[in-house]
């Protein structure tokens, strides 16, 4: 019994340490051998996202530039990085997103921070009662308009 308690305590200490380290910089996805940033080109690197408002059943595609906050309803979405597979590998886009809910009259609440994969949105998804956000692609946004607020 003592061994089980000691093992559980050790696991919680390691998990706490990993959580603190992850909060400092976006960690790389598990396998980055085939992933690379978008090539430099005119325009700004961005993640093409799709948002769903579950209350109105409306979906909207929009671009979230890397390093800038973008609003969708009460959510503020910040893309820290957006990577794509090399041309020789199967197509894949992956973006590191931080999503904060800014409900009026309430303190901001961090809902999600992590990598989202375009090919498998359910692997790492936002769990929210009103909104769904998914990554569609990494691209070069050229004059894209931010999504309209509700």
C-alpha cells in the first residue's frame, strides 16, 4: 500500500513539473521530422480555422495570423505556431493554439493551450459548451478579415 501511495505521489510531482514547463513555450508536436514552418512569402503566416457556434448552428472559416489574437464570439484565439508537412509526406497542418474565453462581466478563462491537428480534430479538441474550433490548414493570409463577433 505504501508503495502505491509513493508511486502516485511521484507521478503527480512529475506531472506538475511538466505542466509548468509546457506553460512557458509551446512544445513541439511528438514527431517533427516532417513538419516545417510555412515558407516565407508575401503576406503573413496564419492558421485557417473553422469556428462553430453551437447555439446558432453557424460555422465560419477565418484566418488567425501567427502571433496575433483573433476573436470568435467570446473566444480569443492566439496562434503561436503553424506547421505543415514536407511535400514528400502525407498532407498535414498542425497549429499551437491558446484559447481564452472572455465572457462579459467575468474573469478571462483559459480553455485550451496545445497543438491541434487538421487531419484529426478530435485528437486534441476544445471542450466548450457553445463553441468548437478546429484547424483546417496553415497558409499565408492575404488581407483576410477577422470573423464577425456575435
